[in-house]
C-alpha cells in the first residue's frame, strides 16, 4: 500500500512580463504553499493517519513517518529535507529551483529564487526529487522532445546506503487552499502522472501546490527492543547505528555511488508515470563503507526534552530506517554502538559495539530487492550475563535457600 507525505512550503514566484531590454521589468509576485506526498512502505500502512487535508487514497502524511512523533522520529536529520524542482514549459529552457525548510513562525518550505520569464497563463510542468542533500547533482531532458509529454530525470552521485528516503515527483497540481487540492477551476485532485501547475499572479495572490512522490530506493526497518529481565537491571542507550552493504556472502565490495535515471511519462489515467525500471548505474571505483544511519548528538534527556536520548524499551520497539539502492543488494551488516547504565543512572560500559549480519535472500526468500519495498527486522538486546557489576547491584543481596 502507498503512503502520503505532506510537506508545507511557502514559495515566492516571479513572472517577468517586461520586455527583455527593459532595465526594470514589471514583475508579478506569486506565492504558494506546497503539500508534498509520497507512496510508502506496505508494512507501515496501518500506522499512518491524516490531518486537515484528506489525501488521495493510499497516501499519508510526511510527519507521521519522519516528524517529531513519526515512526522514525529518532532520526531527526530525516525531517525537513529539501526538494529539487525543475519548472518547465513545453520545450522552453528549464528553471531549476530548491525548496528549503526554514525554522520561522510558519515553519514552512521556501523557494530559493523567483521564477523568471515564465507565463502564468500557461501551466508549468513540474518535475523533481527529494532530498537534495543526498545527490551530487541532477539534470533533466524532455520526453519525446517536449516536457508536456514527460521527462527523463537523472540524479547523480547518490550514496548506495543512506538514512534518507530518496523519492521522485510522480504528480503535481495547483490547489485552491491548504486543505483543497482540486484547484480553483476544476474538481480534479492531484494524481500520479499529472505534472501541470498553474499560478495566479499578483502580490496578494495565494497559490497552493500539491506534489506526489514515489520511492526509488529499498529500505530496511530496524525495530530495537531490550530483554525484559535484563531491563530490570540495566538500561541501554543507543548512540550510533551504521550500515554497510556487501555484494555476496563472502563480503565482496559494493560501489559507493550510483547515478539514477528515471523516465516519467505523463498520463490521464492516474497510474504511475515511471516507465519501466529505474536505471541505477555505479560510478567511480570506491566501495561503500559503513554509513551512519543514526548518531546521538550528546544531548541528555531533560524534563523539557525527554527524547534527546534513545533508551531501549522492552515493550515499545524503537524504529530506525536505512535505505539502499535496489536490485542485487541483499547482504548487509548492521553495527550498533551503545552505552550501558544501571537502573540508578550509573554508567557501567561505554561505546560497546555489536554487529548483526543481514541476508535478505534467506530471510525473505527473494533473489533481489525492489524500490519502495521495506524489509523489517526486530533486534532484541538480550545479554546472557552481566559483564560488570554496578556498586548498587550488591546492596542488600538476597540469598534464597531451597
């Protein structure tokens, strides 16, 4: 099942109506709020929900996955990622823009620069991907000579392993309000395969853009718990997670970087515009090394901020995500780094490490992996003995005589 990610952005767009030789052309300001959505992972479908805007069927909110209360809330650097957007009109030159998140009163995404020399009377064809931070660059070309047909998008220098959810825009549409994606002149909702966005010009005009995304990576979901008996004596603070991919069971190397090429064809049927398979091409000679999925920033829990540290629970799993280039990658190693405390808060052991080998072929009986698929592992911390006794452990010892 698909999931929806909702991303709100405040955008400023400038459509210059003056002549090219006019030193001070008259501009019309266009502002917009962007709602971004993505297809998602089947195994987390029943945990999602909606807010004021009722999303299309099988889509869910961004914040429910990566927000402060989302499934992967501990990976704080996954939230508020940036969008790379390509605004096109027919065969005209592409205008590249970025949507950046700003910690303001609105806490919205803003476009980095105004659009120029565009016609607000004709729709833009909007293509792009998220997150910008994971790519070294990107380029786009029209499908069959015209962006009204679709586009061929190439994302350069993507990491083989990443904590991010790498997605491509599969649908775009203007709306009439923050909670209404039907637009001002029709009742058609945002849907896959449609990329036309029309803006209302003017300084006081309000515009809303709705984006649909689809995953281009596969993902691993790790659900950490701790043994209940051990939890009665110790606390485990997870400080770092690293993941590496291997080519085979013997530990052969996998290339560290890939280029991804996605062909998108516009359609009116509401089906995915992605044509065929996404083409991943390895680049460079370097092999992938351990990639951080999570790293504690050193801030301790306080009454005001009780979620600074990740302390594992015996009851509620703590979730982390690692994404990877789909296809032949099925062998991995997860390295966990953690500190051990007694129940009184005394540090017993620092920076302990454990490694877990992951073989997707054996566990899920598959020969390869597919984009948009999430493979879930539950990992229980269950020591067989206490490595080091804490001083409070020997207070008032109990002797049981049978």
